[in-house]
C-alpha cells in the first residue's frame, strides 16, 4: 500500500510532465492475497500489491487517456506522452 506522501509525489510528478491545457491524474492501488490449504496445512501463500496511474488530458477540443503501472519517472513520462498523442 502506498503512503499518502508517496501517492502525492507520484501525482505531482505526472502533473509536472504535462504540457496539456487540462490534466487529470488518478492513482489507485490494489492489495490481494491468497492462501491455499492442503492436509490442514498452508500449502501456498501469495500476496501482491499493484498501483496504477491514469491520466486524462484535454487541449480544449479533444481528450486523450493513458494508464500504466510503471510509476517510475520514465513510466510516467511515457504515460503522459501517450495521453497527449491520443488527444
């Protein structure tokens, strides 16, 4: 699970990368886990956390959208560029 300050930093980085007239950044996280039992004992235990950033941009006439789970600077730049191109 991302902390609030980490989430805000990711959103701020995505906002700073855009040259669009309007931009909307959304960040969501998902925690999931699974435990399997066999013979009254834990056979398998798996936990996974995933975070996804979505960006919607507008130039006043058209909209573009992008989504990624690569939250690095390079990944966010590619996300914003993808949204700008699709607009």
